């Protein structure tokens, strides 16, 4: 099964330096395994979030070039329409979220993918829209 890797996981694996807590190290290691297995999928909004806010141009170019190994999943009008539906359903259940998060849920749902994230908001979305979350131990 393909795995849509969320910004939170990429950021943890690629931006943070130094000793990682055990949970973070497990997430980073699992991302490496998924990359080696060829199961990682990327979406344009994730790429944009990862590349935003980098002040050092050389660091930006290094990260940009690294991420180019992961092509963007082509998004269609239906993905955006489903993202709006996901957002509406979450809001109706009293769960706030971002349009990007809702888009990622819609993409994963329509393609029968899991989302690999450390963002707890996705656990709340999953209770409403049944998106599957990838656990680092699986």
C-alpha cells in the first residue's frame, strides 16, 4: 500500500538535528524504510509546506533537490471537491482543521492510501472520515 507522508513526518526526518526521542527516531526510521520500499507518495501542498520558511538559500536548494526524487501526485478537481466534503463533515462533528489537511485526507481516501503523520489532528479526522493512518511500528 502506498503511503502519503505528511509534512510533520518529513520535517521531523529532514529538518531537525541532534538526538531524537525514541518515538521520533522510530518515525524517522520508518520513513527510511518506506522510501526504500518505494511506497512514499508526495503531494504538492506538502512540498510547499516543507520548503516554506527556509531562510538559507543553500539549505532550501538542498531540500528542494532531495524532494524532487518524489514526484507530486496529480490532483484533480474531484480531490478538491472531496476535500471540501471532508472539511464540512469534520466541522459538522465539531472538529476544526486546515484545508490542506482536508485535501490530504481526500487524496488518501480516493486512492486507498494511508497517511503517515505525527500530527494528532489526523486522528480526529480519521474518526469522522475513516482515513487510514500509518503507524511507525506497522
